[in-house]
C-alpha cells in the first residue's frame, strides 16, 4: 500500500464482461505510464486487480481511506454497456444463497465489526454486462464500446475531487 486511495478492478479474467474491472485498471495503469497529466491525477492512488471473492475483500481494501471499485453488474432490465456510479453504502445487503459466499457489503460489515481499518468512502463504477458466463478473454462488443466512456468518467471524477481529502459523494458527478 503506497497511497490513501485504491482503485480496485474486480472480475474474472476468463468470463467475458466479468473482466471489465480488470481491464479498466490495466488501462488506467497504461494511461498513467503514457501521460504526465494522468500520472499527476493518479499520484498517490494504488491500482490493483482483484480476482478473488468473499472475505478476502477485507484484506484487499484494509488500510485505505478511499476505495473505488470497478466491476461488472447484471441487473434485471439493465441495458448492457450502461455505466452506473454509486456509494457502496447505497446497496442493501443481499443474501448470497450460499453460507460460504460473502458479498462485498457483508465482508465490509464483518471487517468493521472485527476492527479492521477500512475505508471511509467506497465508490463503485459498475458496467452492465452483456455476458458474464461465456469463457472468453475479451469483452463483448457492447461493453467494449462503453469502455472508453468508463475510463473518461473515472478520470473526470478524480479530477473533480473524488477521493480527495474531505470529498464526499455530493461533490462528484453521478
């Protein structure tokens, strides 16, 4: 951990659109290495991929003040390629249906209960997936087309104060 902020790309690298978070972190790292402006914007921000699940989420985010998650989502009636932004606290806890499986919200609650130093703010960029079930190491065309918009939105929100000390959800675009 080198910074106060973490951008965590979540996904499975071999399940088509489920990998969108991983690709986003890779693209941000590539841009950081190519552009002094992006390098300055991402200064003090750690970029990591997360391919695990459940309780290991606590260890991935512990010690950071602010975390930005990037992940695929599939919702009833959602349009593939749509990008959403929200605070993790806005999600209600949902039972996973498996007592051995723990979602991010439940892991966060458990970590706080156990006294872990967890982030004050956790923001989520989600991309509505077209396909998270087919084995493929490429994004579907519709998610691939929305990908540049996702990257621009993340950089624009960081530029307007997302995760800056004292920043809150009301200070960024949604």
